[in-house]
């Protein structure tokens, strides 16, 4: 099957991409505003943090989220503006993969926790936003809008951007993919798939009430997060398996490609974040798992996500090379 390099989306899809990009940038600007206010408040001696001795730690952690939010605004604009198509691939794909991993898989969790309406949504927002213990209602609203708007903007705009810029990654069916010569990478991919499946089982077990490996009760919000993690671990493994083993040959390529991209980003981004704040963050971020379980699980998840996105890129390069040679 030959796919011309000139294949592109129509003007309506470009308009959707641009709108989604502006939505992502605009809503994440609200998140950025709150975080800038909090950092300033900490540095000026205000805020409601429990221990004055931890002010520097909290300021540093929130400053990191300021940098992340600013990068998110820039990413949203790059999806909307013409200059975004000229950004070198590594400079675009790395933050896009990380941001999509952080936010897109969390959209179902946000919807479910909001529908429950029992405080789990606010608890989750504080957990993932490094929120003040007594943050004002408008601040929590801005954080939630920033997370949801950026996630929705990426979920809509990023696939269109990638499809427009790298069409071979999305067009055709799985059966059209060329066979990839087995190398040492194949064993690494198999190991990553096994790790992702194992983590999916563990997180799903906690989601339904299991306690093995835990030192504290997860609560409803924690079980929702565990269920989200388990679902995306399985989804990432399934997407990569479909692409590399060329199963489900009649399935459109874009679906496993998108799922594997977002799922591998989820494993690496969230596990890397939890690993960092558990090891270097202020008190109050101790994991609810036993420490060996938490650190081993997060390290394995980060490694599995990196290997799996490498497999996705290898599949794309193989197909692009085959198309150019035809």
C-alpha cells in the first residue's frame, strides 16, 4: 500500500487542530497563573503550608510545576500556530509524549470522580496539582480547568497534528505494516510488555480492594487512580503488541499507535513524577505503598514506557523507510 507523503488533512480538521491547540494553551494558562501566585506567596511568606521549615521545598516543587505549565502553554500554541509544524521532531515529540501521558489518560478519571461528587475529585486535584492545604475555591477550579482543558486539547489536537505531519504513522491498517527484523530490541520490548502487564494486574488488584503491598488504605480516590493506572498499563501493552506482532491485521493503524503513544507516556510521566516527589519532595508525599514496592514499581514503569515508545518509533521508521523505497 503506497501512501503519498503529500497526504494531509482537510481545512476543517486543521481548524479543529487549531481550536484544540488554543483551548489547551488558554486553559493551561489558568493553571500557570495559580502556580505563579502560589510561588510568589511562598517566597513572600504567605500561604497555608503546615511547616515553615518546608516552605523552600514547596516553593521549589511548585516552581517545577510552573515550568511544566509554561511548557504546556507553548505546546498548545505549537499545535495551533503554523510555526509549530517547523519545530524539530525531538523538541516537539518529547514534551508532547510527556504531556499526553500526564493528562490524556486522566480524562476518564476526572469525569468519574466528578460524577461521584463525594470529594474524591477535589482530593485527586490536590494530589496531582501539588495544591495548598487550604487553597481557595477559585484556585482549585482554575487547576481543574487547566488539567481538563489541556488534556482535552491534546486528546483532540495532537493526533491531528501528528497525522498531518507524519501521515505514515496513522494511515492504513495493521496488516500493511512491514515486518521488523528481530533484534535485541525485541527482547527488550517483550520484557516491557511483561512489566506493563504485571503492573496492570497489581494496580487493578488494588483498585478492587486488594491490600498486598500497601501500607495505608487507598480510599475511593486512590482506588480510582489505581484503576486508571491499571487500565492504561494494559492499553499500552496491547497497543504495542498489536503494532509489533502485527495482530488484528484489519485494524486501522492510528488506533494502536495513539493508544501505545499515550499509554507509554502515562507509564513514564506519572511514575517518574511519583518517584521524584517521593524521593525528593516535601513531607506529605510518602507513597501509600510499602517503599520497596513503590520504588520498584515506578522504576519499572518508567523503563517500560521508554522501551515501548521506542518500539512505536521503530514501527514508524520501518514503515516510513519502506514507503520511501517504494
